């Protein structure tokens, strides 16, 4: 199905209860996003934000969230998206990416005092 909301809910169900189907659920969600909402940076970022917060330390979900955030940031560079990318990098223990995202945040013109803190 190309219905993004349905695929998102199925992915949430997989993450929360049926861990063996996470990858296929995320692939179906990706297909639905590509088919209907590929240019909607706000939706990409919101879905990524919800998923990485549920993921705990599930590397598959974190990697998927990282990709969605990168796509959102590519379409519309915003401090909030970079902060979320920073949080995902921290969860993945990716020291290099953490350093790069902190530098990127520091170079951005933002009035958010917590942006560089990843708050």
C-alpha cells in the first residue's frame, strides 16, 4: 500500500511488538514515502523523529531514521533537523558524525540556544 500513515503505523507496531518484521515494515514505509511524500521534508523529519525515539538502540531503525533526516535536511536545511541528526548519531555512537553535526549546528544561524546541545 502507498498509504504513508498505514505503513508508519505498521512500522511502529513492528518496532514495539513484532521485532522480526522491522526491516520489511521500514522498507514498505520507505516505498510509500517515495511514492507519495518524497519531497515532504516536514513529514520525513517527523516520521524520523518518532521512529528514533521509539527505537531505543535498534540500529536498523536508527539507520532508517538517519536516512530520512538526511533527506529532510537536504530538501530544507533546518536546525531542528540537524539536532535530530545529532541525536541519532549519538544513539549510534558515531563520534565522527556527532562532531560534524555539532560543527554544522554552530555554523547555522539559529536563535535556538539549545541547538548545539542537541536538546
